[in-house]
C-alpha cells in the first residue's frame, strides 16, 4: 500500500496579470503547472539556471507568494488559503538573507516569543521554556535569549533564523538559498545542523541551491527547473550519475567539471 505524502502539490501555477508597459514590454514570468510530493523526513532540492523559477516555486510552497491556481495539500488536507493558520504553522520558510530580517531592536528571546504569543495559547512561562528548548535545538545557549542581533556572529544569526522557523513545530521547512550567504565553515556547520534536526524531528526539507555539492550531500531527491517547469525529477544520486534533460545535463556537467578541476 503506497504511503501518503506529507505534502502534495497538484497543478500549481503562477501567472500574474499582464501589466503592459511601453518601457518594459517583457511578458510576466509564468510558472507551472507543477506537480510535486514530499514525504516525512525527506529532503528535496530544487535546482536550475537563473530565471528558471526555482525560488518562485519555493515561495509559492512556503506561502510567501500566492499561486494563481492549483492545490497544496498537507496531511491530505487542502491548505490553499494564502494566510491559513495551518499553513503558517506547519510550513515555515528560511530565506537566503534571513539574518537581515532579524529586528536589531528586539532581543532574540522576544523575536522567538512573538510567533508563539500570536499563534498559540501557551502561557508566558511555557513560551519561555519553548524558546529556550528551540535555542538548544539549533545549538545556541540559554543566555542567547537576552542577546541582540549585533552581538551574534553570522553563523549564530543564521541559527536564530532557523530557530524562528522551528518555533511553531512545523512539519515542512522551505529554504531559498539558505547557505549562499555563509562562509564555507559556517555553511558546513549549518548543513550538519539541518541534517541532525531532520533526523531528530522528522522534518521534510525543501531547499533551493546553486551549490550542487550541498545538493548531492543533502537531498534524497532533486528536481530540475527550466522556464517555470519541472523538466526532470529523480533520486539525487541517479540524477547526478545520468541526467536526462539538457538543462539537467548542463548543470551536472558544469558541477563535475569544477569538482574534477
């Protein structure tokens, strides 16, 4: 008997109204229709060239952008509503420059407490305990509760961004280039942290990346996008060994050339 996917996407499209402008006649980017499914504890990587639609797809899944049509189901329940509470709590996003969204005027504890205060019925004491537990999950100390952004390293700021995504106990994390802004040592620590959290919490992880080394290390499956379409989807090792679509071949061959250089 087949296992029901945790997240299922059917015929998702993004086709914004055309805004004709004499100075900018370029037509709007159209994405889809896209079909995709993700299982519990599975990691899906989205790769593709510039303007392929990979970041847009991540934002559509995460709720940062409203789709034109299609279905998004979580645990077999429709969650298409752009601002639905089920979606906001269970699918959380981490952006490329997440650290830049940290409010320099708020302590880390206050930033993490806010989504709990707005989305749960937990008491102040329970929220405090939850924040400290989440800080521990991402490798930060209890005293970081009282820190402000300027006192944290880049790696610690990225951990806070991850803690903010985890604070509501989501089932799916969607990340758009989460490693691109990090130096190599911090990047390696972040990758290992995500793999550890996934093993402990059963998270499904969908991420966009240009770094195919990280994709090959982390992803169970990889999808390749070109011109707003998924042109290939396969097990990561299979895709890296024998890519079929020309767009996939171009990406994999370029990666292999760099690795072998």
